[in-house]
C-alpha cells in the first residue's frame, strides 16, 4: 500500500474504532452494562479483575481492544509489511481514534452550550 492509502485506511479504521469505543463507553443504550462494569471495577477482589472491568468503561482503554479486533479483521499495517507494521498500527490507530473522540466530545459540549444559551434567551424573551 502507498502512504496515501495507508493514511486513508488509518482514518477509516480509526473512525470505526472511535465509533465503537464511544458507543460502548458513553451512549445511553449501554448505560446499565457500563454501570455494572464500573461497580465491579470498584468491588472486585483482585486487581486484575478490577482493571478488566475498568477497561470496559474507559474509551481510551477500550479503544486498544477494539483496535486489535479491527486490525485482525482488516490485516491493516503501517509503514512495514510485517509484525512491526501491525505494532505501529496498534499504537497509532487508537491514538487517532481518541483524537476523533476528543473532537466529538468538544462538539457535543459546544452544541449543548449553544442550546442552553438559546433556551435561556427564549425564556428571557418570554418574560418581557
């Protein structure tokens, strides 16, 4: 693959990793499971069990496991066509995915802020 193809696939796979990681760790549909995992991460007997359950609630941590899934699914590698390329892809893909999740979080906060300002303005206008 050329460098431009690798960058294209890196962005595409990172978006998929970000989407899965964000959905599992942030969205309402998985709230009950997330709360269960958070409780288990605090009450588990062994540190290994605590870390396992914590990993399922942290989008950064989970993104590495989701990356492994997508790397195995696609065979994607970066720069070098052997295990070193897979290792590079393993570290770069979740980093890019987490940049996308950070941008998405900021966008959502901005939208909520704008909505709150608009709602406040509407309520203030009704009092006049």
